[in-house]
């Protein structure tokens, strides 16, 4: 078992999942005498909270707590740059390569992963109605064929089969998973 679950301080707030996931990782990646900024401050640095939109759908409108034209990945990059922190972003071509990368990355600390498609995360109530909704989590460990995550949507210490987790990555329609880990000097 590789595990960081005992040392990753949980932060939860689903609309701010990328900022909450980032703060959980920052708290673990680099010990600091002064605490990292709050999730709300990180959210502001990302420029993501400045807008909201409703997306029409056959199942009814979907509410998004960000402007239509903003990219959460770019927001995360802005935040990390603003804090003078450093990380590596990896785009493994598929689950087999991602498993190996995750195993190596978890030796250094927890891993921020996303975006995931929330419709493939079965522990979220109503997940079947959340197709296309992006979500970010922190991977804290691998246990055999299972993956341990801290989900800022209100689900600390979740364990999923790796197949289910990688389906959430593929379900988004993205060509590859995105994995962020600390880099030297973080």
C-alpha cells in the first residue's frame, strides 16, 4: 500500500473542488511555517469564481459556478504560479501508463487528479445525472486494484476500483488523464 491519507488534511467544498484539492496537496507537498491561503483565496487567484452560467440540457438546466469560457486547468496553473509553488503536470496516454506514474508520484506525495467526469463517481448521489460535470480529487494511495482518494465534494477517504476511477477520466472525453505532482523546490 502506498498511502498519504493519514497526512493529507481534508478540505471540502464541491463547487470549489479544484481549489480544495489544490489546498489539500499544497498542505502536504511543502511544509510551511505560515499556512497556505484559504480555499476561497485560492479560488480567487484562479479567476474561476467570477461568473456563473446555466447550461440547457434535456434533463433540465445545469448550474456551473464559473464563467462558460474559463478553463479550470488554466485557473489551477494561474494559482500555482501566483503562489510561486511548482508542480509537474503529466498526461499519460492511458490507464496502464497512469498506474505506473501514480505509483511513482505517490512516493513524493499526494497527487491532484482531474478533471474527472462526475457521472462515473458512483458514491455521489445522483451521479448518473452529472455527465459532463468536471471534478477534481486528490489521490492519496493505491491498494492493489483500488485507488484511495480525498474527494472535496464531501467524501474524504473514498476507495474506488481503479477501473471505475479511470472510467471517470475517460468519461470526460479528454484524450488523457491529467496528474499533478510537486516538483523540486515546491
